[in-house]
């Protein structure tokens, strides 16, 4: 049935430092922030995630949205849209955010940990790897999703490599949000292979400003590491430097120009513009015009320097809703999922035993049209690619690139797979 829902509810999970949530959006009327289980490092010594509670909350909200009365915390969210959503059995996790740890090698003045850095750098975080293994055991991960390492600094995360093994099993693409104070060989490996994304919030292009914002003396090492990553990256659109506009600190054209110049020197092609999260939440209707003008300046200056500038997270809400809404920005909103899907997107054929067929632009399209999960279509295509007969929902699925000649199905190849199944020849 058609109803309003979003990808975060049907396939999202967020591991926070103080609990686990379904949704990370907090910038709309309803306020989002749908927490399913809280964590206190002083009380919850043996924190165990309740999978059943997570699924129950998700189903409760989806069931209400099906009635047409939107769940109160989802009200007004930009993520909501109406369509035929997959059945519950096919709603698997394909969008994950990890920021359950708070230890960091930077001391950014805009971070919530800045209020008590000693506590946040020494507090005991819960282990997320056992939770991921439990979700894996319960067959709750979808293939081809994304996972954002969004909290603290990944080089401080002891479970880093273990988490990557789980992601690799499901072809989940990691998005590394890093301070780049330290260099991570695993990040380089993913970038070199073209199956990982890096976002570095540098926020400045001069040493003086960097030291003021980050409160650590790491300007030279950070840009050196960014350069190494950019040079290693197979896909240039998978390396981003980010600039968070901070009122009365780096909110001027000279500072933005310096940042763009350093990005270009480092070999970075893509930059992100953002506004300070907490400032935005407190002043969304009172953001001064000069800050809005800075986004236009950054966009045009980047274009002049042969860079591609996109707007990120809160800034997209600021520039597309409310007082400063401008449709100009819609095509320039950063969408990690869309960028990553370009890397994994392949055209797919569905072929029935009677030789009728449909062609789809992507695995996702085939999945939605046939009410299947991404996993089911992906697995069927992977099997037939290896010439192994494998039917899903009484049909065969083929990657167009492997079973197409001059834009048409190569029926000899198709039959070589289908006939084995149809006539029991293995």
C-alpha cells in the first residue's frame, strides 16, 4: 500500500554515545530523535541491545504512518515521502550511523564534547561490534547500504577493523568522517579500491584559524594526510573537505577562500559547506543574511577554482526551508547515498520462465517493483553472473552488463542459465 514513510524508518539505525536510535534528524517540526534504547556509562556496565525492542518501535511508527496520521516525531521531516514501501519482511538495515564513542584527538569548539573534554575522552563507550554481530545473526542487514562513522575520530576506535569486516560481508560502503590528525591505512585501502568515502571537516585554510577552531596544533599534518588520501582515491567524488560556518569565527570570504585554495592544493575536487549545528537549531529563523550570502560566495568561488561545492545537512534545511528558502540549492544538496549508488548501480533484467522480461535502471528499481529486498535481487544477480541457476520469486535476475549485447539481451547466455534450472540440469 502507498503511505508516507522514510528510508531511515524502514532501514536505518543510529548508534549514539548515549543510546541507540531509529532516526538522527532533529531539524524539523516533530523533532525526530527517536531513541529506542538509552545508555549510561555509569549504570549500564553490561549494555545489551534489544533487537526486538528496535523492531517493535520501528513497526509501531510505520503502522501509524500507514493510517495517514504521521507519527508526531516525524511531523514535517524532509525525509518523508509517499510511495509503495516494501513489506516488513524486506525492511532490512541499509543505512547505519556510528558515533557511539566520544574519544577524539581534536578539540573542536563546536563539538558537544567541548564542554567537558576530559570526561568524554575517558568515558567508557558500549561495544557496538557484538550488536552488529547480533543483527547479522538475525539476518537484519541489507546488501549495498551505507555506514557513516560520524562520532569522535575513527583512529581512536578499537573496534574499527572488526566493524569493517561486517560491512564488507554485506557490501556496505563506509563513509569515514575523520579529523585526519592521524593517517589510517584502512581508509586509504577503501579509497584506493573505490568503495569508501572520506569527509574531513577542516573548517579553515590557515594555521591560525585551524588552531583556534580545533584547539590542537595539527594544521600541517591534517592537510598532508588529506593530500595522501586524495592522491590514493580511485574516485575523486569520494573525498570531501568540509567547512562549517561558525558565527564570528570563520564567517568571512577571506577564510572561505583560504579553505578552498588548500583543498585544491591537496587534490580535493569536492567541498561541502555547512552551518554550525547548535547555532542553527537556536537561530533557524534568525540567521543573518550575510551568512546566507557566504554560501553563494563559496559556491561561485569554488566553481571559479574548478571545484564542486555542495551544501550539507543543516545548511540544506536552512537554504531550502523557511525564511531563506531558495530552489537554486536543491540540485546542490550533498547526498552520500546517491553518490555511492552511482558506484554500485547496475541495470538489471528480470526474466520469467516464459521468456517475458523487464529491464530496470538499478537493483533498487527491480527491488521496489517486485516487492523484494535489495539482498534478494543482488544475490540472484550475483548467482547468475557466475552462471549458477537461481530463481527468486519464480524469476531470474541478470546484470545487464553481463547478459546484454548491443543493448539487447543475449538469449544464448540467458538460456544457458535458465535451462539448467528449468530442466533440472545442474
